């Protein structure tokens, strides 16, 4: 039987507040909050990932107002926070070690940004042998110069699922 953990990636105020708010930001937070609530009810381990953009990052500098998690998906005292400075939260080995310690072999992933940290974490988790379920509607990004955020999200959902990296499911249909 698989043991699952919820991985919430970079749901930080600096990425979610206006004027630079990500596409469907409020909806993504609400869907992630629903996943978080169901995971807590089912006593499923929850890991919160937080990006440290460095001192020159106006949105995600450590201890700046944007560095903190959105209050609707903020960690509780017993829920680990994994800080990172790259797109993958697995780089240091800390996250993988903590998941393995708990016997976790399956991850549900939601958060920000689709084309950077969400993509990287899905791919690395799959490469490490985790079964990855991506909440297909609970991740987002910004419009890019060539593609809209909606196009980027659709593209990544398609590529990640067709490559066998993830399984997709709407957040409301994910139960723990």
C-alpha cells in the first residue's frame, strides 16, 4: 500500500499578491487549501516548500513580507518547511531523506510556478522513484512573452502526463 505525502510548492505572498499575481492565484490557493485540509484530516504528511530568492529578490527575499506562505495554506507547527534556492526542493537531499524516513512513496503536488518549480519537482520526484499525482488545476504561473499562463499550464499538464512523469487529477477529486 502506498504512503502518500502532500507537497505544497512556493505558495508565498510574493508570488500571489497584486500587481504581479499569478494566473488564477486565488483559485489555486483555495484548491491547495482544500487539499491541505483533506490531508490534515487523513493524517497525511504535509511538506511546505518555500523559495528564497536571495537579498535582491523584491518578492521572495528571506524574511521579506513576500517570503511567507499565504495564510490560507500556512504550515502548522508540526508541518515541515523545506527552504530552497533552486527550482527543485530535492537538491539538498533533505526532502528526499525526510520522505523516505516516513516511508512515503507517493506525492500529491500543487503550487507555483508551473513552468519552473512545479515542473522541476515533479520530474525529480519521478526520477527518484516517487509516484507523482499532480493536482492539474492547483498549480499556476505568469503569462510569458510567447504563451499565456493558461497555455503554459495546459502544456505542462500534457507533457508531464504523457511522459509518464505524473498522473493528473483535479484537486477536488483528490482524496487521501
